[in-house]
């Protein structure tokens, strides 16, 4: 028997998406184990003595409808177990922790209201594209007075819903600026201590409308403030997996009780811009950080932060179990052949032996056919947690 290896490229008809009509061991009126076909006589016929077996590798990632040149005989299909998971729900692309650093002074009412109404959609969007997301927060005035450890979205949303900007009795917070530098430093320390997941990406998002200091009691207001960002800059420079974003008021302000270090900065955007530039200089080409639009709202999350995060964290390829395959005539949906018993002795390949018999090859020569492949993919430590289906087209042609 002659051995012939023909490489083909197939066009993906659909992106990775569940196929509700083709899951698990697909069944029709006959059993799905082994190879079966609509033409019972053809599907059960023996391969003629001396006929050719065409061994075909399906490259589903390539573009262009394949013209499969074969000789008369049976066709065996080989598929890769590797599947790209970008844009699918098959596996978390990377563990992701987001810590919000929120100014809760009275001038931030509208910002907190916007966050309350948009953070759930933001987290769900990340989860739907394959990210395992945890979220936490520190809220501050002159110092951190509210915090939420890393948690799932429902628990984080509950914390945000309870957060307010009302001043506490006997805590008049009568001075400016506010403690955003110290709060940001705490957020970095917390996200690293609370997230031990391998390869986790840590995102810090600071939201404030005033120049920041390193923290301290709110009373008396005459207390000296330290607005030197050196400690925060050093922490970011040493934290190789922390991405830093800030949404701050670009406008000027007046500080009646300012220290010399605080008077150095006319605006919060000037102060945080210096932090960003200094950290980028310490990590040339590797540090990820950016100013976000102000005032901070749902559009900032959806239109700015989300694309940055998803662009920063690249997709990867995972190895899935090839479970089922079926070949149909797409014009009518007629089932030609199917199988749920691939040969998986080759570690990264699945071979469907003689999926097309010689009689089926002859009957469908020159016609455009469709192959649907169903894979079971790992996620969250489970070997088979989700299914991914792909469809591709090919045409059988005589090999001269």
C-alpha cells in the first residue's frame, strides 16, 4: 500500500465557539463509536485490495479553502490537539488581580457612583474573554480607612456598593492634599501578598482629584505632609509584574496647609506623571503604565483600561482532547461520516483512521465538504472543563 502524506490548509468557518449540535459523542440513528456514514453500504465496505490510503493533516489555523488532491482509496485525517484560546472561554489567559486605590473624600461622589454602576460589567467582560479575575480596593482620605482584599466580583461589588464619601464624626479631614501615595504603596503590598497564583498579572488603578501624600492622621490639619513620591516610585520599579494606571484631576488646586514637598506639584497629573516617567526609566521597554481619562467613569473602564489589559496579556495555546469529528455536505447539512474514536498514540495529534471510505471519496469527489471538530479543553485544573468546536471546508480532487 502506497504511503502518501498530503498537507492541506483549511479555512475556519467559525471562530472558537460552542457547537450545541455537536457535543461529546454525537449520536444519530446509529451508534457513534468508530466511523459511520449515511451510506451504510459505503461506510461498511472493505477497502479494496491494493487501493491507496490518503493520509491528510488538517491545518485549521491556515487560511483558504483546501483543495484536497487524492488518489482513489480511503482518507485518514490527522488533527492537532493544540488550540489557540484568545477570545474563547476555554481557559484563563492569565490570572489577573486588579486593585483600585480610591479617594473617598467628599469631592469624589460622582466617581464612586460611576464605579459602582460599571465595575460589574467590566469584570464580567474580562471573565468572558478568558481571564481569571480577582479584584480588591483600598479607600483613603488622608490615610487608608476602608479596604477589601482580593475577591471574586460579587464580593468586591458588595464592598463598592457600601463605600461612601461621608466624613466621619471627629475626623474633619480639613486639609489638603490626600493620602494617595501611601494608599497606592499599600495596594502594591496587598496585591503581592494576597495573590500567590503563578504568573499572575497585578494591576493598580489610582483614582483621585488632588496631589497625594504618604499618609497620616486627618487631624490636626496643620500636620506636615510628605508628598515626595520616591517610596512609591521605588516600589513600582522593584515590582516587575505590577502595571500602574491612574485617573487624576489635571486641574490646579490650592493647599492652605501645604508642606514644601507638596507645594512642589501644581497638579495631581504632574505628580503622577513624574512617577510614571521615573518608573519607565528604571524599566525601559518593560514597564506597563498609563494615565487614564478623568473624570473616571464606566467609559474609562470599558474603552481605556480594558483594551490595555487585554492587549498586555497575550493569548496562548493549550492542548485539548479531540473528541469528535463529522463530515457533512454544507449545502444540505447531509451527514457523510463521523467518528468519536481517534487514535491518540501520537501525543500532540489525533488520527481518524479511514474516516472516508473509498466509496465515499468517489461519491463526493469535486464537492465542497465541511469538517466539524469538537475538542474538550482544560481549565482551572480540570482536564476537560469546556468544549471548543471548529468548522472548516475542503474539496476532494483527483490527484494526477
